[in-house]
């Protein structure tokens, strides 16, 4: 189950949970490639990894960009899909079809196209891990768009676990995790949101990107895990 010297591509690996996963896998001795759309942020991520991972600019919404990415990588043992995409937040009554289409294109369709592009270079008995989100697992006001997209990814992945076997396909559903995705919030509002969430969780805190990275390594390394939907949410889904 060692990942040493195995080739792993993380799409969405330049920040947040994707970058933490890259750090975890570099420590495990894997040969890591990270891909993202922002070249400057990608370069900063590679530097934070001590130059122990290769960074390649790519856009998961663009098939030509994905084809060029896979050509540069050459061959893969594992693929991690961690692209955040554009979120379709807000009340259902005010979420426009255009916002939902943008979110769909940058996440569900992005994951779909990324895996299709990777299949020719992906080891037949390797694995894929897709990151979704708790909105598809817990009913929360204002997250219908997220729920639809992340729920679609979950069902797609579980079908592909059979269709693409012996390739293993698994999903991680993170709960509330402190990532750069929330940096646009006022500091006081962010702190209040996290403090309120922490009080409601059995573990007494919100998630860290490192919590998700540890789960990514587990599912990549465990050759008996496929079709898994793994909630890493601090106990949010536990009944009261």
C-alpha cells in the first residue's frame, strides 16, 4: 500500500485541500504533479512544496488544455480531482440558470473531462479520488446548487467504480474546512461562522485541509477501497 515513487496528478492542487494533499503525498514519497489555472499561484504552490512536485498550468474546462496536461505527465498511477470551481451559492429562488451552468461546467463537467483525458495514461488498476462537499449530504439553506453538482459527482463516481474496474474510484465529502475559499469574507464574519460551526460538531472544531489530505492518502493507498463515499465532516452527519 506504499505510494512511494507512484505518479499522482492533483487537478486543483495549487491551494487548499488540493495543496495539502500534495504536501501529504510528497511526504509519502510519491512523484506528484499539481495542476491549476492560475500560473502564479501554481508556482507559489510548487515553491511551498520545496520543488518536490511539478506544477503544470491547465484548465479543466478546456479539453485541449487537459490533453496537453496529460501529454506532459506521460503516465499516471493515481488521479485526484480537487478543483473548487465556481460555487452556485444562494437561495434557490434567486440562483440563476447561468450561475448554475458556470458551477456545473467548472466542477462536475470539469471532473468528467479530466478523468476522460486521464484514462489513456492512467494505470488500469490505479485509482481516482474526487473531492465533493457536505452540501450534497446535509440539507442546508442556500446550497441547492452545490448539492446538485456534488451529488451528481458522487453518483457518477460510484457508477464509474464498476464501469472502469479494476480502476478504483472513490469520493471524499468534506465538511466545513478552513481553506482560502473563505478568505474573501470579512475576518470577523469568518471567525464567527467557524466558531458557531465548531460548537455544533462533536470534534469541537472545523476541518483543516490536512484532515482531508490524510483521507486522500488513505483512499489512494488502500487497494481494497472502491465505490467509497467517505464523510470527513467532524461528525456533522451524526444524528443528535
